[in-house]
C-alpha cells in the first residue's frame, strides 16, 4: 500500500504551498486543494475549468499535468497509464509555453522537471522489479510484458533517458518483442555520445534484426559498428558472416583481409579469414555435389534412351557439368589450401587456439569424406583400396587436430563427438567408447 502512495506523496511535496495569500485564479486554488486532498480526478476537472476561463494562466495547465500524473499512478496496468502520461506531457508543455509569454512566470514551472523525474523513477524502477523480483513477477500473468510497459512509460515521461531506452530494449528482447527491442536500441544508439557506445550495442541491435529475419538491417548495423569500432574482432566476424548469408562470400573475405594486412600477427584475424575462405570452399563443394547428382541422373537417362537426338543432348549436358565440376574442383582445392595456410598462421601466433585445430580437423575430415565417396563410386577394387588408404591417412590427420583441440578444451563435447566419429571409422573401438562418454552420448 505504501508503494502505491509514495509517488503521490512525493508529487504533493513538490507542488508546495503557493507563495502569498493564494492565486488570483480561484479554480487554480481549487485544483491545488484537490491535489492536496488526494482527489486528482476533481483536481483535473477544476484545472480544465481554469483553462477554459483563464487560458492565459499557465497554472491551469500545470495542475492539469499534475493531476494526470497522479491519475496515471493509480492505474495498475502500465498500458492504461500511458495515455495519462502523454496528456500530462502535453499539459506541461502548454503550461511552459503560456508561462514563457508572461513577464513573471510562476515558480511552479520550475517544478515540472522534478515532478517528471519522480514519475520516471517510479516507472523505471517498477519495470526493473517486474523483470527481476520473483515475488512481484508472480502477481501478474505476463510480468515481462508489464515490465516492457513500465519502461515504455518511463521513456514517455523522460524521453531523454538513455538508461530507460537501453533497458527497454533488453527486456523487450527477453519478451521476444524484437520490433520493440529494435526501436528502443536504435533510439539508444542514436541519442548517446559515440564515446558511450560499445561494440555490444551494435551486436545486440543486429541480433534483434536477425530475429526479425531482416538480413539487410543486420548488415547495415554491423557496417555502422565497424565504422565505430574498426578493429573489434566480433563485429568484423559477424559482418563477414552476414555477407556470407547474403551470398557475398568475396565481400566477407575482403573485410577480413584488410584486418590481416593491418595486423598480420593477430591470430584472431587469421582464424576468421581462414574460416571465411573455407566456408566459400564448402559452398563450391556443395555445387560439385549437386552437379554430380545431376550427372548420375543424366547418365541413367542416357542408358534408358534409344533416341539419337536425345542421346547427343544428354552427352552434351553431362560433358558441360563435368567441365564445370573440374573448374569448381580446382577452385575449391585452391581455396582449401589458402584456408589451411591461414589456420596454420593462427597457430603460429597462438599455439593453443582450439578453434583453429578444430577447423583444421573439419577440413581434413571433409577431404577424407570426399575420397571415401570417390572410393564408393569406383568399380576397380584395387583402385578403390588405394583411394580408401589415402582417405584414412587424411582421417588420421583430422584425428590429430581434433585431439589437440580436445586437449586444449576438454569440456567441449563437439570435439569429442568428432573424435568418436573418426575413432569408429578407423576401428579404434576403445578410444571411440571413451570419446562417446566424454561427448555425453551415453
């Protein structure tokens, strides 16, 4: 009960007692009296009458604003409060506008800022409690929605409060209201000085856009983030990843290459560049696989047809796809070699980088997989055995990299899952069982 009455008590204290024997406007005195009697509705009605009869008196507008602020505080639902706050703001603005035209503005005008600050604190703190206080959260069905509502009210009462805008963005995202989160975070970034901003601010805004599946906005956000923080590794990596999602791998690689050129001994830059190059190689691998499937389909059609014209057309299509694959394969090998070089450069400057070891493991495991697929398509047993042996050698290399990654970061279950897969293929049953246990697969 005390918590509900506290804002009213503070506002009443801020109103104070009029200097002298009272106002020359009896309706203003009446409104003030109703405020002191804790009857804001009656105060509002008196203030409205004062405005009608004495439109040049700023105190009518002032007490209208005070009454509306007090009425807002009596409503439990923050959404219901919102309209009262908007009307309050307008009344206070009108009071200040009318007062600016008078020779001797009433002292009450100086209290508007303090009154709004009290109301802002009430809304902001209520929003915090609704999001964090378990006992209070249990009093409503959707506490995060209520919390968002209170923070929105705080930004209406005090629109220049960067704290409320930033907290609103966080709580709105917790409530899965990413549109609201985008609006609030964008407002925060726009209003605070550049020196106040952190890379995390741009990453958060980008993540909200990502949740709304707005990849172009994600890109624009990371581009602005890179302008503000040109050497932040997380923003650069995220920017490169975004370019990849938008089908611009060359742009992604270009972004990171610039960083490597500026700081060639930075292992993180080499790691990101190596990863981006290898991702491009994997996309080309997917094209090769797709073409190979088409070739098999066309070869089957070729075997089934007796039509000479169709036969020539099918042979031409198969030949074209094979040529494409040869070109793709050459490009993929070149990219894979570059990626491996960058990953090794990472380890040169950071010998305990588990991510680099793991990525090299993935690289060699994929090379082994490609050979095993080639083995399966080979009808010559002797040739197939040679291909199988080469594949297993590559798999052993991958195993060494995965083992090193797991040694550096043994709690990473993904590393152990990769080792379990390789140990199984190589017939290393005892090690496979140990890896399975460490991977949490039992």
